[in-house]
């Protein structure tokens, strides 16, 4: 709760009122009620002021918290600022003010100033983000905050069991990532009634219930989602009825325009969560007196009579009347308080309007970590040679290991080294019913491709566990955990099924740092089994699509072609300070090509460093992933049969990518072929080809060519698959033709 200030009470407060002074209201003192009103009134006045500024074109957007003030202030009073964690949504202005945010902070965001503490002028107003108050950066998509809040709530519990994980460590992301925890902290997350229609809301309820998390869901039900009334959004028109079956919740439905009743609701909800009994669900009925936003006119879909009915419940006027009725403040006292707020607001507005605008040269700041560059030499080390001591973890003579083996070994090494790492995803655990493992009744699964095999047995069920089949759940929770300082290394079972996580992967995870102007970050690793050439993989087990992710600023994308690179790049992915999409080609997991001895527990490869697989002088072949071994065969055949020496470059990491190696090669060969497994058009190779055409034009003796899959999904029958995906013969023919151009 914010510090309670005292306000001069009017001399007209009567004897009887003074006697009442000892009375509390569901535990709220009279001073707290005055403070509550002050925050509510201030919140409404900031909205009014922003509306005025928008009409004067001094700010560029406005969305109000009007009608939601009482429930917000009540929540703030029942929770602890800077101790509990907050994932508020855009109508939570009063909550944020009562937690300690200032009107000035808010107006700085409205004017888009460089001094805006929430985003440095990058986000719309009402996108709260204040690290010192544990108010976590929020966004605009409805509902993405909810799964992140689940992840955040999981962290307190994890750290209580692993307190050493919170310690700082040098030499990796932990050096720059402070972790705070108390053990009994609660996470608050709020949303509107319409947002309960989002699937992620239900995924979050499911996990919060199943894990009995200390998480308070607050549905601020104003009866509308823009113009759509609640009975159209929600079956039966009441969300409380629908969620009532989730176990271990404390449920309450309350008049959210009444701060005292709302406060009592939150006190009970907080007690339930703090005691570790499970999550709470507060369904608060509020009003929305100011249309959805300044871009909406609710008179188009709400008749006057309905709007007037709402106005009767306006929390500001109700609270005023309550204070007078209870003799806490008289009219003069209220006027005095309001005048004081208005004066403060005027001063804050004057200052905010003078605050510096952000300069365009700052736009690329904080897309990635400013502290740790994964392309730097810090992430470069040599593999321990087979003869070196300690090169094997089993003490036996080193044998070449598959990519699957070395990814598993890297995960094991890193988990041992860094207790902040947790691994979850579909089927990644050895066995969720751990007594079967203890009684040695089963061996354990450890992933559909066995990449995480044995890790639950080695590190425990709170570090390696199964998620529901819900990809947004996996990435959303990972984002919340990483924001608070854990290092989730999660798995998406098949690239073909990554799409439910797309909202989190495009609009959340890679943006946490940039949109909060480096005040929050979420470095974590999303491992994904990708690709075809499986013989029978068909449409839904063969997809690529890496360019969809390299198109996302803020996300590192890596795609190794062999065991050693997979180990070195995965370690860099885990130790670095950025979110990484780590693409693992299924066909390469156990391929004979590219096996390597275990390179030791510290082997790293920096991002953005290509590998010249075979050097040559006649043409450059730029590739990655499972096309690399196929291209290598073609390159060797071309030299054998035609004496043409092609240079084969394996990019290894796709964002960042190694332009220097590409350019140096083309300067030498004057011919370029880009070869990739994804369908030809609009794919990753298109960008590489465009850059070559743009920047290497004068070095080219031939057009830039591409070899890739046909523009169609991969079909089931092997004859069809072979025709669709680029084969060695296709690569050979394209190289030969290009060399003869
Ligand atoms: C995923 C997504 N879809 C659509 C929108 C556009 N949009 C913004 S707010 C909103 C309505 C939200 O209604 P509700 O959850 O009831 O919250 P309220 O604004 O009423 O407080 C919509 C559709 C969005 N921001 N995100
Ligand atoms: Mg609503």
C-alpha cells in the first residue's frame, strides 16, 4: 500500500464524527479512506486532463481508467507495492497511483517524452511499467499478460526452494539480472470482461489452479468489450459461473465501484494466496463512463438510459457521498482535497508538457541487451580435444556423439552450473508420476526426441517438468519467469505447432526490453524441433518457417547443422542476455553427418559467426540447417566431376547473421547461391539474396540464385516429399548452372 498521507479535515467535522474516528471500515481507517478517495479522484482527473490534452493535440492517444478506480485502489491497499508483483491492464490507473506511481509519470508517457519512465516514449499511455514498484511492462494485446503473470507467480515458489539461484554470478546474463524474492509474494493480474474470451485466459486459470499458485486474477467487468456486451462474449453472461469449477481457487464477485467492499474482497483473497492455499479470482463489476477510448463513441451502441443507469454507480461520486455520510470529510474537506489534487495535477501537466521528446537516434537502443553481446569473443571458446583431460563426462574414450546427445549434455552441464535454469514443455520430463521413477518401475521418456532425457531424474521435478499441451502457456510462462530472473529453457515439440505461441513470440517475449526502455528483460531459450526430410513427416511434422521469426526484432534465431555447433550455440543461447529461438533440425538429431566428441562443459560459439564448411573459389553457396550436408555432397560431386570449386558457408545463426563472411566469399567467387529448406518465396534466403544484390552488385558475374523448397507444404508420400524439398541433385544442378553462367 502507498504511504498514507494525512489531509486537513474541515473544521466543520462534527463531535459525532470525531467519536466515529476509531471506527474502521473492513479494516480501513478513516485516513486510509481519505487516501483512497484521493487516489480515485486523482485517477479520474488524470483521465480528464489527458482527454483535454488529446483534444488539444498535445498527446496522441487516450484510454481511461474511469469507472475502475475503486477496485484498483482497493487492490493496491490490500497488496504490497514493491513486494508483490503486478501485471495490470490499461484501466488500472488508480491501482498504479495507489501503489506509488505519480500523475507526472503517467503524463510523461502520454506526451511520449524521453523521460517517460515506463517506455521512454515508445508505448501508448496507460501501458504501465515501473520496476521499483514491481509493476511489469504491459502491452496492448488483450490477455497476453495473464500467462506471464502465471510464470511470475511460479518464480517466488521456485526461489523459496532454491534460494541460491537468486545469487548473482559473473560471466553470463546473471551478472545483469537482479532477482528479488520473499517466498510469500503474490502476483496480481487484471483484465477486462471481454478478455476472458481469449484462450490464454483459460490456459492461465488451468495452470494457476493446477499448481495452486499465489496469483490473484482480477476481472474488471464493465459489461462491454468496446461495443460488444458481456452476454455476447461470455456464455450465460457471467464469467464467475463459468470458472467456478477450477480447484483450489478463492472466488469472489464484488461491486467494484465500492472501495470498501472491494477492499474486503482483496483482503480475503490475499490471505488465501499468501497462505499458499492457491489462486484467487476477483470478479469486480465496474462501469465504463467514458466510452472505450477516445477513438470510440459509445452512444452509437448504448442508449442514454443505460448510460445513465451506470452513472448512478460512478465510484467517484459514490465515494464522495460515503465520506460525507460517514462524517469522514465534509464538503469543505472534499473541496480542499480536490483543490490540492487539481493543483498538483496542473503542476505535473505543466512539467510534462515541457519534458524532452525522444530523439530518433534512440530507436534502436535496447532491442537487445546493451550489456552482453552474444556475437562477442566472450562467447568464443575451443572444444576440449578428445585427448584433453575431462573431455568426457563418463571418463571413457571419447566417441563421436550425435546432435541429440550433445544438446542433452549441454542442457545437463548448464543446469548443473546455473540453478536458475528450468526446463518445461510437452513430454520433456522423464515421468510426471515421479514415484514410478523412484520405484524404478519405468525408465522415463525425456522428450519425444529424448533431448531432455534423464534431466528430471538428475535435477528434480521442479526444474524439469511437463507443461499442458498449450504452446502459448509454455512461452507466456517462460516470459514471466525470465522477466523475474529465472532462465527457462523451454521446448516446443514441433515447429508445426508453434503457432498458438505466436502472440507471445511476436508481441511479448522479444519486446519486453525494448518497450520498457531496458528496465525489464526476458532472456530465455525456446528450443524447437524443426524441419523435414523425414520420409513420412508430411504437412504437420516437416515445416520450416524460420524467416517468420528472423523478421521479429529482439529475437535471436539460431539453426545449427551439426552436433558440435548445436552444443556451442546452445550454451551461448543459455548464457546470453537475450531471448533466443533455438531451431533443432529433427533429421539432424541422430544423423551420422556432423557427429562430434563431447566438447566439454564450457564450449561456446558466438552468434553471427558463419562456418566455411568447404572453401572454394568458383562460387559461394550460402546455407544452414539440413541443407548443409546435402549441399556439401553437391559441392564435392561438382569438384570431382567438373573441377568446379564451390565455397560452402553454413550460417549457423540467422539473427544475427554473418554478413562479413558472405561478402568476403563473394568478393572471391563473384557468384552466389542461397540454399534453404523453407519454401522458396519470401523465405530467409530472399533477404540474403536481396542484400547480396544490393551491396555486392559490382562483384557479381552472375545473378544471385536460390534453391529452396517448392511453394507448397511437404506431402506425405516420399516421392512427393523428395520433389518438394531441395535435394542434392537440385543443389548440384543449380551450382553447375551458376558456375557456367
Ligand atoms: C488480441 C487483441 N484483440 C483485439 C484488441 C483490440 N481491443 C482492445 S481493447 C478491446 C476490448 C477489451 O474489452 P475488455 O476486456 O472487456 O476490457 P475493457 O476495455 O472493457 O476494460 C479490444 C477488442 C486487442 N487489443 N488485442
Ligand atoms: Mg470490458
